[in-house]
């Protein structure tokens, strides 16, 4: 299994209605993207100086499934919200050992 984690540092002027559409779009992907086993997301609650504003954590069966997700019709529209409204986006993809709960 591959875990895909993405962190977003938003611009201060990310419109609330666009942010709501973005998070609703994230929710729509659950159960609707082949190979996407789990998807969780949410805003930072600590708000430390080094923290990012929002995180997405998604689990996939394989690296090939991440490639499907990256161009999936439910994922593509979300980029029009996240890219222009983010100062920084970072990600990491790592393997979860089979014996990990």
C-alpha cells in the first residue's frame, strides 16, 4: 500500500466559497476513484509557526493507482482551487508495510 500525504500553505485571500467547493470535491472522491482505498483531510488545529494550513492523506493499492488519481475527472477540477490559492504545496508518497495496522 502507498500512502500519499499532501500539505498546503494557503494564500491569505483563499475565498471561503472556493475552499468549501475544494473540500466538498475531496469528499466526492471517496469511493469514486479506482485504487483509492482511503482519504482523510482537514485543517491544521495547532497553528504553530511551522505548520501548514491543510493536509490530505490518501492510501492507494499501488503507485499506478496514484497516477490514475492524479488525472481522474474528480481530481482535476480541484487543482483550479488549490494551485492558485496556495503559497506552497508539498507531498510525500511512501510504502506502508503489509503488517502495519
